[in-house]
C-alpha cells in the first residue's frame, strides 16, 4: 500500500495528549476531521506505518492544527512522536479535477518552455496566497519561481513527466 504525507507533528500542546501538526496538504480541514484515521510514521522509517491513529479532537490555530487521538490522552503518550509524519493511505486520497494535482504528482517533473528548452525540475511547491508557486531547480542559475496560473503553466503531462510553461516577461530575471 502507498501512503501520502499530510502533516508533521512539530510539538505537543498542553498535558492532555494534543499535538501541533504542520499541515502539508491542500485539504487540511478534510484530512484532520474528527473521526478520520491517519498513519504515524517514524522519521527513521518512512515506508512502514508505526501505528494507525483515529482523530478524537481537531482545531486550527494559526498555521497549525491541534489534534488529539483516541487512546492518547496524556502528554506522556505523544511526546515521543515529535517530528513524526502523519500520512493517509492511497484509498483515502480523492480524485481531482483535470487542472488539479497533488503536490507529489508535480514535484520531480521536468519543466520546458514552449520552444522545448529544458528549464529544470520542480523541487517544491509554495502556497504564499492566491495561487501556488512552483519552485524549479536549475543548473548554474537561481531557482525559477513559477506561479501556477493558466498564463504561465500551459500543459502538465503526468504520463510524460513533463510540464510546458510560457515564461512571461519578468519571471526569468
């Protein structure tokens, strides 16, 4: 079975077993809903889940989510899980519309301009506000920051692992 990271436990909160989770998902309100299950992964082994967790309480606080899990009711139960990842199984992953993608579908794809020149590889995705920004690692140059908007991203071909973009004036300076 395949698993997909949706957050990282960054700290504990209070003494009743709550943890602070930094979300790494476009759907945090859905992923961290009470009753949902998540899989706990150790930083030393990201292939096999250590434990299945069921969300007992969930609330957002600024940029993080405060979660409490069933049967983990004390700070002593969760303190050891700092820096552990929370993942969902592939069966919990919903299908997206044609122009929507999961981060891990995009990261690692090769980026080309409309003339077929290779620009680099998508290394990460930032979410600063109105639209995502795809960070393209380039050889011998600074990273290229591409806003995920129709005027720039012309085609995403997951089968060919290729993205075609139009470099609007000012993007590659």
